[in-house]
C-alpha cells in the first residue's frame, strides 16, 4: 500500500463528466511489473467542477425542490442537477476507480 504525504500525487488528469470538467489527482496502487501498465489507482483529490467552455470554477447555488444550479461567472454556461458539488466529486472519483477495476478484470 502506498501512502502519500501532502499533495504529492503520482497522477494528475483532466476528466469530463456531468457536463463539467474536473481535475483529478491520484496515486498508483499497483503496476504490471513487465509492461509498467497501471492496473489500479486510488483517487485522492478531485477539483471542480470547472466550466467546459473556458475552464473557470463554476458557482453553485441551491434552487427549489432540492436542485443545484451551476453557473460559469464568465461565459454564463448553466447546468441544473439534483446533486451538489460534494456528491459529484464522489461520483467522479468512483467512476475513475471503477474504470481501472473494469479494465483490470477484462484484460
């Protein structure tokens, strides 16, 4: 098991999901010793959501009936979802880790 101290992550990637862009920081849990292919990762931090047009931080506000509205302060891009920012970050984290687990199971 690899434990990182501070913000020193092995991987930094940009992902898209739920109509936004995200910045993902992850640690490598396991590699293939022969091909050096990444087999499993542990997502440590997800930054976002960012606007898909100009990569600015989206402003979150609560609306009626438990919905959340996201708006870009520069270009005006809007998106209304049932999930808040924290839930979206957890979903993105789980999606990325599941992608690596799925490719490992099918290889």
